[in-house]
C-alpha cells in the first residue's frame, strides 16, 4: 500500500499493519512504513501503480509526473508541463 501526504510518499505492508493493529490495540503504537521515498519538489496529488507493478506514478501540484521504479528504487526523469486539471 502507498500513501501520499504532501511531499512524503510512503510504502506500507498491509499484512504488518493488520497484525500490528490486532496485537497492539491497547498500546496505540505508530506503525512504521517499509520505505519512504525521497521528498518531491511539490506535494503529491495522485499516485497509481503500473499494471505490472514495476513502477509508481506520482502526480504533483506543480503539474509534474514522477515515475518511481520499484525494482531499481530510483526516480526516472520527471515528466513536466502538464496543465490540465
């Protein structure tokens, strides 16, 4: 699972979250992400996985699209210039 809050993009293990939630209902521990991506230049407005699961596309407030390669763990050159809403 992935979350995008502002410039922070985080990956989570759903199984770990469910296990931690059921085991620590009374402890109120904050779960830890399995990976946090480098911060973007602008806040994220959308995220989507490629159908084959190899990449994550992240749209930003400034109109750029960043592609994160999950196997190589790096960003490709951002796609900039999108102006449609």
